[in-house]
């Protein structure tokens, strides 16, 4: 099967000689030497990819399903240049297609098991969808709201009647004889008792109507949870089988299974992406890679949100962790210009990328804590324009950077302390402390208005509406418990400086608890997502303190980062 193609199949060869500018680097650190290895996406490789797009556009079979495609420009031992092309996963149900790089060895060994498991997973998915659409859920919510309105109306009426009784008691105490007074007071007490009976009857009616629905919903949710566990177990089982079978080879001639390369596990489909297929084929056929380019072609589903014909870098979950191994054996590029510096305005050690400083607050052989600036992601996003992050920068700079794992996250707009583990054991131990609420977190914020109370707690359940992401909202039926303590620090004109201590760690917890009328009812300054209209340069929310038990040193670490506003 011919998989090496001439440049002329894709571009005018004169272009190959005249243009070699780079727009993206595929990169990783060699597991043995720690050297940073790079492979460019050049304007030439992009032109080759555009030539492939023209070929794909001529045949409707390539537009039926959306997927990643890629090309690799290689050099033969005699110095000639050729092109390899690959697709991710299966192409119209086939793994081997004439003219395309074949899959990494090992897939055929688990092909039957993969098909059987995928069918089971699809059946589970359909059952979960059906259970989530249970009509009794909507019925419960309608009835629950109706009873709540009745109870509220009754409470308002009873409150008014109680006030009337209190006024009447004061009047009759000065006007009636003792005997008449006793009778009148008993009548008022009886009226109060009857209203209590009325309320208890409505509550019992509410329980009688809603409890069967609650039980049905609870049973359904338990079944959904059971199905999700089954789905996770099946996926892990298939993933383990596939990763034990798949074997990758790099340019040093070393071969390892995916299971060895990613012992902690990885998403299903790892090893089936374009980049690993192209680099493995080149390494096993004595071809020198010169440049690579990957792009999306075909339709996009709602959760993919990818643009046909657009170039994308190595995916964070599947490809990027393999890059260091796959590129091993290639000559590393010249050392990067990034270097360690000390910030003149802070005792923190900082590392500089362009104009942005990333101060390191604490560092040892097990973990690292940085003071994340506002506007920088904690971890890379899914697509190329959201790859810049604390994690990707540290992975790029530190010798052991590819082993780093973020223990928790801060919103892109939030500044402050971000904790990362340098190995999986430390990550697991710190994550457990977060889950068990053993890590003490303190945030500082400026609210865009006057808070009338000095301190208190906000207990509002939060739910992420899938139709309106990333916004979160208070939802008493579906929301997860979310608890925040707050303390006013200072009042600055029309603004209020507040200290938040979250006991849970929900997405946007502090932002919603501040903005929602059932919380403080005042948005954090600069929080446009939740309604702040003030003109300001940033979200005024800062993760100021983090206190936890060091999992290896068995001592308490109390980390602090000065609030920058």
C-alpha cells in the first residue's frame, strides 16, 4: 500500500523551496534527557494540508463525519521530501484505507472487543437519555413550586392574622371584664391553633403528593448513577485492553505500549489521533519529520464546536502527553529564550513569558504553588487559541514539567494561589484533602456596592445549566450544596471589600453567591458574566490564602499571595 506521496500531489513544488515560516510547534520533553523537542507547523505544511482539503472537498464521503486529518512532511534517507497523510479514529468505519497511514499496531487485536463494548456503551447512553427525560421531573417541579406558592401565601395570611390578634389582645385587656377576657383570649388562641392545623394539613398534602414523585426520581437517579458507573467501568476496561495492545515507536528506536507511557490512564481514543499515527509510521520507516499540520474536516457536533478547514494543535488529553516520547531521537532545537528571574516587587520567584510574570510562591520536589495572574487559564482549553495556561507554561519550562498535574483550578479572570502536584501520588493525596474539605481557602474581593451586614454565611445550591454555559445558577432541585462564609473587611466609597471563605468548591461559587439576590445581591466588581456594568480592567477576585497539610512532609503549609487590587 502506497502511503508516501509526492509534494506535487498537494502543492506547487516551488512553494516548498521558498517558504518555511512557522506558526505552531508540536513539542514535548524527552523522558530520558529532559531536553525540549519541537516539530514545527510551517506555512509549507499548511499549504500541503490545504491541498489535502481540496482533495477531501471533491468527495462527499469525507464530509459525512467530522474528524481530524493531518499531514507530515518527511525526508527520505536520500534527501527527497515526501508527504504522509492520516485521519483520526476510523474513516467511514474503516481503520485501513488505501493511501493513508495505517493505524498503530495493536488495534486489530482488540477490534471485536472494541465493537462489542462500543455497542454496550451506546445502549447505556440511550437509556440514560431516556431516564433524564422522565416526565415526572417536570411534574414534580411544577407541583413543588405550586405548593411553595400556597405555603408562602398562607404564611403571609397567618402573619397578618397574628398581627391582628396581637393588636386585639392589647385592646381587650383594657376593656373587657376578667370572665369575658378569658373567653376572648381562648377564642384568639383557638384561631391560632386552627391556623397551625391548616399549615400542617397543607404540608402533609404536599408530602403525600410529592413523596411518590421524589421516590421515583430518586430511583431513576440511582439507576442513572449505576449506568454511569457501568459506562465508566466498560470504558476503563476497553481502554486498558487497547493501551496494553498499542505499541508506539520513537526516533530513538524505542518502543513502548500506551499503558507504559500513560500508566495513570488516558481518554479513550489515545493513539488513534493523527499525530501519533504519523510520527510512529515515520519512526518505523526511517523517515525524518520536517513539519506537521492537523486540521478539522466535516461536520461538527454540538460538543465538538470545531471549524472545518481550521488548523488545531496537539490535543491536550490524548496527544500532548505523548509528544515527548514520540519526538525522542530528533535533534532538539536551540535553547529557548525564557529564563528564571526574580521579580523586583515581590519576594516570590518569578518566570517571565513575554510581558506576563508567573511568580512561584512555593516549590519542592512534590508540589509547586504559583500566584496566577488574572486573565491566564489554569489549564489549557480544548482548542488552539486556549492553550496558553499556567500548566502549559510550567510544562514547557520545567525539566519535569510534563509530569505536573493541576490539583484545582481558578477561573481565568481570578488571580491568586494555584496548586500543582509533581507526581500522581501527591496529586491524589491533595485532591483527597480538597474533596474532604480539609484545605482552608481564603479569597478577597471588591463588591460593586454596599454590603449591609458585617459577616455571615451563604448556603445556596448551584447548578450549571447546560443550555447556558458557563453560567451557574441557584437551583434548589438540581443544584449541588454550596456554602460560603463572608466577612466585610472595609468599605471603600460605594464599594465593599470582602473576605470569602468557601467551604465547598463549586464552579463560580463566590461569584454567584455574591451576585444572587438570595446571597449578597451585589456582583463582584468586574464580573460582567453576572451583571456588573462598572468599567474596570479585571475581575476583583483573588485567591489570597491556602492552608493544608503537606502530604509528604507532614507539616502545615500556609501559603499567601498579596491581593493586587
